[in-house]
């Protein structure tokens, strides 16, 4: 499954149906998972579909703040040479949150000779999906992302003040998990979000209040096209943030924005369909079919090597804490939220795995790629996951000493040296991703924080 370039006919049809559109946001998501791109005028859309649009190769590997990562060799040594970004089929849609005159389209990066760029996260994912074709299987994926909806002014200063009720002005100060009043309080915001998602064909469904004041989660319907599921996740995150700004709020997908309350996870639901559309994980046994067990075993086997993908930032590791609903070890179980890999309750035909390790700050393309790589590894090697955890998975992890890397530096080191990651992601990608993260690490630790002063100014 190579990435699919959009056609001129697709663009012509869109322009004919949307005479109001005058601006088009072209969006490329790089290694760091931050959407970047250009704003085009209406007259520039058809040329984009005819020949693509040049972008500097350095944008492939800039850090999470948009700074160059010179050690990649794609800045000065490369002359910051252009690659060509091309629109992806079916991704040209209106974005009403930017006004009635604006649309967006997702891009993938190609070399000037037309070859796919192996540092593009969409390309990395598409190549891993291709590995399932040899097995006659199609991954089915759904993305769940938690986030905080906060007072816009306070959030700019790093203060935790939940977005006030748009009905009464009340500011939440208790958890109220699954609270219904919380849905009423944000109804104008939620209505606009649903409308904006519908306009972009983002299949947003259930909304719930999560385990902290101001924390929410909306589900995205599963797709038998993992690349499309991740496109939806990218568009969804942008839409949540933009609609929030329009309402005077700020939404954050930081993994752990506040030290004393719940972090925000990115739960990835996965199953596999055969050529007849049958779920091969389906089984009367609540633990699923043998294939499901092999997939779980692969997830356990590659979790440590993949943590730099699932938890890509320094802040990501603050989320992992026992008794927090965030996982701490490579454990699995049935209908159990204290483990990393959960087989949810449901009928036999619904059997699938919920991978609970990623933070909401992870790059959706890369996180899903890592999950599918682990599934493929477990199934092709017929690995055994061992017994499912029953009861408190945190206690089991503590008793057995099971754990995964809980530190940013260790996780990046494991990823950089992993033969499994090089096999699935490509040696060049692993090298470049590791350089970007090590550059971010150096920049992060160069900064003298407020905590440095509080701990050391008087005491040392």
C-alpha cells in the first residue's frame, strides 16, 4: 500500500462544489508529529495537484519546536534542498473552524525523482501495512485521544483552570468522570466540534468526561484502513485545538500537563480482517483467538524498543505511574484497565486489542506503525504472551519486576539500537528519529528551569 496521490479531477470537482473556498492549508506531519505546511490561494490548488509543492528537506526532521536538527545532515550538508510534497487522495476538505472560505489537504513527501520519502511518517506506516498483504490480512484501527479543555488565558501561563461552563460559568473542581452535566456545560463548543468534524469526514462519535476536571475524550470510528485512521487523528487534533481557540479556550494533548492529576493517553484499538472481511481475532474465548494472543505477545516483545515512539517527549514519561490508569509494564489482560494491552469486553466478533501505552502527544502515524509492527512480529513468529493478568496489573508488575523504559534517554537509546525497529521502520528512519530526539534532549536540558532555582539557589 503506497501512499496515494490525489488527482487533478478530484481538485477540480472540489473547486466546482465549493466556490466559496479561497484558501487551502497544505498540511505535512513530520517525525515530531507537529503538522506544518503552507497556506495557498484558490488559484494555486490545481498546480499543487499537477506538480506538487516544494518543501525543504529539513522540515522532515525539525524538532517539536520547529528548529533545525543539524546532525541529521539534511540542513547545511544537504544545502537544505527541496523535496516535493504532493496532496493525498481524499484528504481535500473544508475546515469551517477557519471560516467558510478555507479548506485543507494532507501532504506526503517525495523525492524529486518521484520516489516516496522514507522519513515521511505516512510512508513508514504504509510500508508496515504492506507487510500484512503477504498474510492476506488488513489491519483495522481506531484511535482514542484524551485531552484537556482549559481556560485560554490561564493556559498560556501554564495555569490549570478548566474551561468554564458555557451555560452557567461554573469552573469544574471535582473529577466527575463520565459526568453528564459536563457535556451540557460545553454544548456550544461540542456542537461546533461535531460540525467541523462532519465537514472533514472525521468519524467522531462518543464524547465522555474523563478522570480530571476539564479532561475529555472523543472516540473515532474504527477503519479498515490504518492510514486513513491516522489521517483522521491528525485532522481531529487540529480541529479540537482550533475550535477551542474560537471559543476562548485552549485544548492540550500533552501527555502530562499537570503533575497532580491524570495524564492524557492515546489508546490504539486494533484487529485484523481476512480477505473475506472476517475478524481473525474473533473467538468465544474472552482472551481471543490464537492469532490475537500472538499479536499481544508481539506487543509485549517490542514494547521496550518502541517506547521512544509511544512516549516521544520528556513530558511523556511523567504520565507513567502506578494506580493512575496509565500502564507501567508489558502486561495484558481481559476487560482490565490496569494493563498495557487490554482485550475489551464484548461479543466474540468484536474481539480486538486496546494498546494503552501511547501518550496523547505521540505521532499517530508512528504510534500505529509501531503497534502494527509488533502485531506482525508476534504473528509471524507465533509468540506466546503468557497468562493474562487478572486483578491489579500494577501489583503484578511490582511483584514480578516487569517494567518498560521509564526515562526518555533510555527509551531513545533502545530505539536507536533495535534491530526490530530497523527492520520495520527502516535503518535511515531509526537513525534520523534518534538524532532528532537526542537533539531535543540536549536543548531541553540546556534550559535552567524554575525548579532548578527552587531546589539549588540557596541550598548548594
